[in-house]
């Protein structure tokens, strides 16, 4: 449906990204701050001038058209509702600009507001709406012009956690019935996993990973993606079930690399991943000398849901999720030396392409 090659050249930044969207597909665009996510959406919407590339819709070029003539709808983090118009007039504005009569525009706006669950708020002014209601009005306003492609730029970022849950569920329902394609920019992996059929991850303006949510979650290929899905991730060289981890040696005196024993039997460049919950910490080196063990220092301690997340520095940077009781028993403090260990059954490896 949509085939785009987005090029933006700036003094300290270059966006070079290819995106394809199919009919009815919801694709989430993820990446760290400054990766180029919003820039990509603005180029598609015609709000930022590209340095090159193309935007094709069903094979027809639309990149030369001004923003108002592109069959795209856009919803931003800020709903950007007209403050002097009630909800009905806000939604009717788009159809009116596209040539609909006043009566036609009002009928369309009423239908869309009912569709997003705001049939009882037609006359409400933006200042009288909750954050979630205002975001749904903005969504209805974008859908009322019947876009071929819907662009969502962090649409749930401004909502508090309590409001976000029902709005996310409603958004999923609306997108499932949308015949066009949708590109969702988000920094929240929960939004991406719950709403998207496919994920595109960019860093420094370039694609680093693409796939279904389950594919990306199982096999992250960068540290940022691993953090998004809650995994520790390392690169190394596999020799059967043993992987020599890239980076500083475990023991500078001997120059030996830290080696992790993994479930898979592989050869060559690999990624190794395991969840923070799989890491066990010890105040002293445990007896028996388990193979997957190394010493590090505590660099940070923070609450993470019902657990305590401990950040370790050492031969590898690691996060460990512990119970509050375990943290208390260890008497953890910043700078403290501890031993980390993980069972081979919880450490998984998968091939890394040579260019990564």
C-alpha cells in the first residue's frame, strides 16, 4: 500500500529509512530519543522537507504534494484541538475542508465521535474533556477525513497510567477496524506490543531491527531493543555451548574473556540474552564455582514493579531483579562488590549477522 524511502540530511544527523505498510497493518516505529522517529512521521505528513527519497501510495507518488493534499491523518502527543470549538465542530472541521457540506460534516463527525465512545460529549469544549477524551476526539478528527494512512506520534505519552489502559484498549479496537495502514511512533514497548502487528526499530536514523513483536522480543539485536523488552544482551563468539563475550576480559591479569555457558550449540558470532530475573547475586563467591559467574559492583538500585532492580558494572554491565527481602539480606549499597551467577538453562544464544 505505502512504500517510502525517507532521506533527511542535517549537520549532525542523517535519516535514511525505508518503510513499507500494508492495508490494515499497524506498524510501530521504535527507537531511543533522537533516533529520527518523529522526523520520519513529519516527512510522511509533509511537515518536514526531505533531502531525497520518495513516498508512494499504491504506486503513485505523493511526496511532491503539500501536506493538506496527502491522504494521511496524524494524531500527536498533544491532541491540538481547536480550543474555541466543541468536540463536534473539531471533528467536522476536516470533512468541511475536504468539501463536505455543513450537514454532511456534522453527520460524519457525530458518527465518528460515537465510534470512539464520545457520543454523549458532542457539545463539550476541549477544556472540559479529560486527557483520554481529548485524545479520542483527536483520533476521531483524523479518521473523519478517511485517511489512507494514519500517523500516530506518541498518542498515549501524555496520559497517566490509569487513563492509558482503557485508552490503549479502545485504540486497539479502532485500529483493528481501520482499513488503511497505521504507523505508530512510541517509546513505550507496552504500546508497541499491544497495538502493532510489526515493529521497526531505528537508531541514529537507520533501521536496526524489524519483525513481529514476538520475533523482536525473543531475539533483540541491539542494547536498546534488549532494554525495551527487558533483557540483558551481549555479543560474543560461540564455540559449542560456550560463548566468549566481547569486551573487557574477566581477569585483566590473565586476559581471559568472560565465557558464558548457554543452552544452544552454535558456532561463530552470536548474541546472548537472559532476563534480569534469571540473575542471582551473592555477597561472597559461592561454593561449587558455577560456570556462569562473575564479580561486579553495584552501580544502581531502583524499584521495578514488585521487584528491586540492581544495576551491576563489571566485565559485563548487567541488571538483576531481586525481591526486597533478597536485597535486605545482601545489605546492598552503591559500590558494593557482589558475585552474579546465572544457570545455563536460562541463558540463550542466537546467531548474529557479521555486519551487525
